[in-house]
C-alpha cells in the first residue's frame, strides 16, 4: 500500500563546476534538481523511481564534468607547427606555470589537432621548476581520451597535488605531430586558463631528444605556448561531498516510499 508523500520538496544543489569540453576554468551555473509533490496526492512509486534515476544520471554527468578542468584550453589555433616544418631539431617543448591555490591533477595530455588522432605516442612529464625534479610522467597515445576544444588527449597518472606558490614545468616530446604557440600574437582566438594557475612562459630543450629525468634547460622562445602538453584537474572535493550527500538523501526518500 502506497504511503502519503509528506515531504513537499527535496532539493539537491551542486556547486558550479567546469563543463566537459568547455573552456578550462569556466564555470557552469549551479544545477538544482527538485522533487516536488502535493501532500494530498499519493506517491507513485514508478514516478519516484524515474525521478531518482534522472537525478543520479545528472549527478554522474556533473562528476564527469568536474574531472575535465584542463590546465589550458582554446579554440582551433591559427599557428600550428611541426618539428620538420620549423626546420630545427627541437623535440621537447612545453610551458611553465605558477600555482595560485593548491589543486590536484590526475592526468597529463598532448595536443591533438582537430581530434584527428595522433600519429605517434608522446611522452609528457611534469617537473618542479626550482629543483628540476621529475614529479610525474606518462606516454599519451591516439587511443587516450579526447577532451577540450583544442582538443587534447589525456592519460591517467594517479593523483598528484600541486602546491600554491610553487612553479612547475610541463614538457612533452613533439615527434611528427603538430603543436601550437602564439608567435605573432594572434594565434589563439581565446586562451582559457585554469584559475588555479598562472602561465609563466614557454620552455623548450634543444639538448635532448627524450625527456630528461631532471629538467635543466633555461631555453625559451618568449611566446605563449607551446601546447604540446597539458594537465587535467581532478574534481573539487566539495563537489564530490555534496554529490554523495544528495544521493544519500534520494536513497532515504526512496526507502520511505517502500514502507
């Protein structure tokens, strides 16, 4: 026998999170899901089940979106280069940044022009700028997940927390695939940065063909670039907490209707 619905409104509010594939650091408006009913009406279990399922699916989408906060993103660039096209032997490019607020990353990536698939794998590494120590590295391939407008392909590295006030270097091997940098000042229609970091300039290493275990190069072309490599921020803990709390609440309401 169905019970009377005594709770008029259940609202699960999720904080603003970065949308999957949107500009890095850009935030969506908070999403709010309400389950409302007239107390004079009897609860319909099938409708409640549908609403619960919809809320879970939407919440799951938000969690995936939160995981997709790139270090930098942009629309299709004007200036695109290859090692052969530039006519030099530089195989390692990247960029330096300073962390504004502590945040964690769980993937490193490489630029894939138009998402048409990489021709080869690319080694990507993160270094602590002051010491040059290698913190994380991986190899990105054409089968890795594609994210962002640019877009970039990303591979999981485990969770690594970047500390506020410290500077880091993100570098990658170029090989025969394209990379991009702003040489003339008009390469990008828009650059969207993760708000937790500040861009510190491009870097490259003309002395090595493979990524070093310790970064020692002081070389820079004084351009915005090179992308190349990128990073991916993990979901904000508060987002996960609120998501979990909301789902617990939905579960409690469902149990109430089963009585």
